[in-house]
C-alpha cells in the first residue's frame, strides 16, 4: 500500500523541518522522513542563530519536530533508500523507505545534508565537536584566546589558519601531509603577517589529559602544546536520491551539488534541494532559510498547478 502526500521532505534537520513548517502552515499534506543523523550532532551547542544562540542541536530539532506536528505534518523515523519519477509528467515521485514503506508525492524536497570525513589522525574523530573544531563562526568565541592548532588537510588550510587568527593570536599551522612548497607566496606572506607559525611534519596524534586536549604530536616525537585544533573535514554530499532522479550536479572543490534556481528547485521538475544537500557552506540559520524558501515556493507551485488544471476542465 502506498500513501500519497502533496510533499515529501527527506531529511529532518533545520532545512527539512523549516520547509515542512511552511508547508504545514499552508495546509499541505506533508511527510518528513528523518534518518536521525544530523551533521551537527557532535556539537554540544549551536551558535550564530539569532534567538537560538547556544542552544543544543538536539533540543533545537526537538522543538522543530513539535512545531511541525502542530500543523498536521507527519514525521517518520526512517531512511529513504530510493526514489523514482512517476512517468514523464512534471512532478510526481515514489520514495522507497528502508522500513519497507513506499510513499508518493507531487513534490519532493531533498534535505539529506552531507557528512564530514575527517583525516585518519588518532584522536581527531573522538574530539570532534569538542576541542577539535571546523568552523570558527560556530565555535571560535567559545575557545577564544586559547592556543590554536590548525591541522592541514590541503593547501587551502592556510586560509583556515588565517581566519582563526580573528579569535586567537596564538595559531600554529601543522602542515601534516601538505608540503610547504604547495602554499602560495601570498599564503606565506599572509601567514607571516598574521603571526601564524608554520610547522612541517606529519601529525600522528593528539595529546589528551583529563579529557582535555593539551597538544599535537608529530612523527618526530615532538609535542606542541595546543588547547584547540581546527581542521577542515572533507565534505561528502549525501546526494544519492538526487542522482537517482537525474538532477544535474555541478562539481565544486567541496563535492558535487545540485544545480538549482534561487528557490532550491533542481533541474528536475518538482524536485527541490535545501540545506547542505544544496551546498557546502549552509550553516543552521542558512539551512533553515533555504528550507523556508523552498516550502513557500512549493506551495505556490501546487496552488497554481491546481488552478490551471481547473481552468482547463
């Protein structure tokens, strides 16, 4: 048996819940499919969201789920494993869930986000979201004026090292497996001007004492005292559904993301992308905004499609 909705939203993070909230308030029959794997789960708090600054991510999502429920939006804890278009007509999708359920929708919102692939350095994954961090706008204030390390994952890590000097003047860039010759002359001049120390050599682990990061260990055995380490994970877009449905993707230095218009509509009619499924740099507040925009646009698309159909009768 297949249940039919006007809109199915795949992904129950900030983007998906925001889209669902708008659609629920517009009296659209909407289903949210939530696998329960938010990108920011390792963080104790989220920052920079006006009126929600410092709120734990799990609490934020719980509030969002309660809000959409007030407007009749359904939420199911499941994973969308496949999706197909219903014939050649614009819009219309069938979504298969891991639990065996199949649902249909006139419009489909993909808000499945991305996952962060961390370098395989002992201690990095275990401390991620605590004192191993990736975003100074998310966490810089909380560790301000501490001794920072930046673990290079590519030559672009020089940019990250320069950015975090806004929050601390004690910054060391550990080149790890990046060669100094891979940095540009501008990188080196700016790093020197900012007072960033550049340390070559592979990082083999972190020193942790009393459940607190205290240093970065190199292959030569030396340990550099540090209190917080910034690292740029490799973003892996979770775009399987978009690929299965034939959405056009654009390659970027941070992965392949769907080509969309300003509202989030992909190149497939009726298929929308929001949040980190649509781009690498969507923070929680941006993801919520993208979800809101998509939800409002979908309601308009449905309204005028039905009106035009009525006119033709």
